[in-house]
């Protein structure tokens, strides 16, 4: 059996005060394993982004625990948690969030630079990852000169450059046209997923469900299903 | 440079429009601040030109004196009294007064006449031409070749003029450390000739120039002179007294201060506004950095570095621009009084530090407030 990468237990999150208080995530528990792609799907406002933020060490749950490879992350200090994310988790944001004033290679190298690696060494490693995503020849260009799909690949290269065990992709197809989005996720499935990596994708794009190993379905903050059978039902 | 600061540097300088706007804002502010304070420093220095050029250790004067230009003559007995004070090595009289000179072309020119003690010629200028002994020749004067020299029609040795119907002859051309404030040429002669050529009141000594036997004697000399009803000041004290007069008893100090504060506000407004926009535009990226694993203090160091870098670069450019403008102005305006001093530079630097601190404080607050969760929520 594959090793457990993420173990979320009884996660709860409330927002707001008084009458405006909303229970955004209600008692969500699930596991994600190394070597699998887990989708978190559901309509807007279902709590999937909140849940994603809690399992990735960005948003503190009001109750419940999150263990990454056996370690409870929310017992760490803020700085230790940042350090943990830097080494263990790679992020691909919906809008990519690439720095337009840096070159593509410099953008990719950012996690290594945050790890206090030598600038030139970090750029060299970034170029290796740009080669993996097929953009080595774009290394010296600013991201604004790249297409949406290429920018997404740069964001993926940035997410994997520090060799994290967990990769979080937030709506990876939302800013791309249908074919490009599908190709990106296919690429992630074929080239980025390894036995030692767990990929969690938040999406509501059903066209890419075929690349998931399992799906966590959420609605109104509650988890309504998980598993392969849930995927086959789509 | 740390990697994170290298990123900060690239984010700053690669945003050329904002970088240029920040540099222009700070450069302009620094230029204005240094220009204003340098003008004031120049005025203060020139206001003490006679004190600087004569170079006596101690000046004895009437207590009502406010600047070296406004003399109140001392009775002759004061000279004897001061000479009798234990600790006085020597004391000599100085005449300082204004006069109208009739030039060879018939025009009149106001001048400042300094009459040096006939015996010692204490306080004499450094001669560029002529012989100091010639000052004892009939009708002899030494002209100072400073920024006002041309007003005497650039006289050569032997040039003649009229002073109160007396014939005057230039016997030497000299230079001094500092030009005067009031834009009039200076002539040196002997004390007795000055009295002979110029109309005088009952008392004739403008100042007594005193040299103590040792520096430690200065305090006792000052006490003794004060006991006699007069005022003795060291050279530095006299310069300070003159400076205080211009700072606090004329509008010059207040006006310069207001202009300096306005320059500071202009610099703060431009750079603060531009830096704020710069941070706001990159705010989501800073949030993404936070999500990836950047710590709060690393983001703060990025902002501080950017603010410090642009401020120091702007400071250097502002100082350079100011120096260039003053140099250019002096080429065409010999009377231009601006002087960049160490204190001007320190003051402008401190103001730039404040501008950088306030600008970055706003940015830091924004960056610390942004939550990585906001990046996910879009």
C-alpha cells in the first residue's frame, strides 16, 4: 500500500462573526497517498479552497489535524511552517503569480533562493526543471512573453524545483483554454507525478477528471464522497 | 548580496518606469534640500569672512556687536587695558569700515577697508603680487582678488583711485580664504592710513585682535575683558555669534528652513506614493512568496532593501546634481554663495533615511497584512 502523504482529520473552519458566521469546512477527513493524484472538486463556495489551504499549511483550521508524512503541521511555529512548506510542498496558483520583472529561470529558481541556495546554482537547477517542462529555450524571457500554457508550465517548474513531496495545484485549467488545460494536466500526470510525490488538484473542470486517481467531492463545506468509484461515476 | 535581496533588486530596477520615478523624486528632493542648506551655509560662511580671513584667536569688541560688519568703535585705552592683561601675548587694533571709491573711469564703487596694525600687519592677506613692505608706501592699498575684484575694474599693481579726495595706489594683489557677503571688494591698508583716509568718530578702533600666550589663557582674558565692560570672543565663538544673528534675527534662517521642509515633503510625497504603488502592484506576488515559504522578516528585508537602495542611489545623484549645479553657477555667478558642508550632507542623508523609512513602513504594513490564503481565494 502507498505511503500516506496527507492525513486530514475532522477539519473545521468558520469565517465571520455573529450572524455572518459561516461554517466553511465541516468535519472533513481524508487521506492522500504518495504516487497518486487526488482531485478536490465541488461547486464554488463548497469549501474546497479553504480545505486546500488548511492541508497545505496556509490557513489554520479551527479544529482538526493535518499530518504531512506523519508530522502534525499545525503544531509548528509560523516560521517553521513556512520552512516546512518551502521544502515539502510545491504550489501552482490559479493565476500563476509569476514575477513579470524576473526572467522565467529566475521565477523558477525562487524556492531555491528562499532556501538560501547560491544564485547561480539555483538558476542552473531552474533550467533543468524548465527543460523538464519543455521551456529551456524560454529561460531568459520574462513570463509576459510566454503564452498562458507556457506560464502554467513555468509555475509547475517553480513548484517542483525544490523536489517537494506534495504538489498543490489550484484550478490549473481555469486560466487556460480547454485543450491547453487538458494537456497541462496530462503532462503533470505523465511527467511530474512520481511514486514519491502526491499531487492534489482543486478543480471544477470535469474535462480533466480522467487524470485523477481519486476524487474528493465537496458540497456546502462537507465532504460528500471520495474514491475511485466517485471518479468512475463522472 | 543575499538571494532574496537579489530578487528584490531585480524587481525594483527592472520596473524601469517606477524606478525612474522613485529616483527622480528622491534626487530632486535631495537636490533641493542640499541646495537650500548649502546656500544658507554659504551665506553664514561669507557673513564671517572678515573673522575667517583675519584669523585672530580672540576678538575684543563692544558687547552690542551682532555681526562683524557693524562695528562700534572702542576707546584707545581699551587697547592698553587689554595689553596689560596677564596671559595676553599681544593685542593689536583693527579698523574695519566702508567707503566709496572713485575709479579711474569716474564711477564710484563701495568697498570694505581693513586697516591693519601698522607695526605687525597682523591679519594681512596672502599676496599673489607685489611686496608686503610696499603697504608702507605713500597712498598704498592691497586689493583682494576675490569674486568682487572685477568691480574695481580688475586693477593691476600701480593702478590708482580716489578715496575721499585722497589718491590711492594698488601696491599688491592678494587672496583670502573667504569672500564677503555683501558683494563689495575689499582693500587692505595700514590702520593709521585708514584713519587718515576715512571719516571717523571720536573712537577709532573697530576690534582688538588678541593672541593669548597659551590657549588656556583665553578664558581668563575673556573674564578680564568682560570685567572692563567689553566682550572677548574666540574666533569660533565670534563666527557662531554672527551665524546666530543671521539664523535667528533675520528671516533668512526661517525661509531656508521652510524651503528645506518643503523639499522634504516633496521628496516624501513622490517617493512614498510611487513606492506604495510599487508595493501594491507586487502585493499578490509577495503573497505568493509567503505561500511558497518566504518568512515575514525576509519580505520585510526585501522592502527595506528596495527602499534603502533607491534612497541611497537618489541621495548620491542628488548630491552629484547639487555639486554640478553649484559648480556651474559659480562659473557664471562669482558671487554665488552656496557651500556644501558635511552637515548639509548629513542633514539631507537623515531626511532621506526618514523618507525611506516612511515609504517602506507603508509597504511593510501591506506586505505583512497579505495572507497567502488570499492568493488562493484570488
